[in-house]
């Protein structure tokens, strides 16, 4: 399971954009695989309905099939989300990149305290920058939600 999956095609975005499918994703517990039947029981929903939506998520690459077990002649398929976090690439709708691709040498090492400090600096800088722009509607402008994202890298 990846930390972040950037959704950069319409099939993936369409698959994850339905609230029912988001509810299915919320039923997974960490990195513990689950079957459609287990998810259906958690949601108190019909197995067939949940199974249909799981197949859509799987075809789109949002869920991955991690195991198959045969129990009493029935194949149980175990799934996991492909990532812990899903982001939608901005270039899908606007023609520009939202997520800049940083090379490995541009990563930094931060303590939790340094991360919090940097978050506060960025938050204050953004507030300062947008203070005068918040209510001004320029015909060439678009409304944005600004997010700071720290993605921990796996230790090698």
C-alpha cells in the first residue's frame, strides 16, 4: 500500500467520487485486507451491492486484490486500498500540474517539532498572501483550497 496515490485519469476520479464508495474505503482497517462480505457486514448493506462497488474500485486501481482463499468451494477475494491517501491531480480539470514532482535530493529530514514549526510558518505566509485577495473576484481568478501535505518516506 502506497502512502499517496495521485488520481490522474477520469476513470479513477469517477470511481472514487461516489460517496458510497468512499464509505467502503473507510471500512478498511489500516493495512488489514477485507472481503466484500466483511465490508458488507460492517456497513450493514447487501453483499451484492458492496461487491459491485468493490469491483468498480478494483478496476479503477483504487483497491488492489491481495489474496484469494477458497472456503467450501467459494473463492473469497481479499482487497486493500491502493494507498492511504488519494489526491486528485489538478491538471485533470485545468491543464496545469497541481503536484510538483520533487527529486529525491529535495526531500528533507524533520523532527515532529520542526514539521509543526514549518506548518505554522507556511500557514502564516499563506494567510498573509491571501488576506487582500479573499473577497476580490477577478474574472481571471479561480477559488482554491490550499493544503500543506507532509508525506513520510519509508526508511531504507
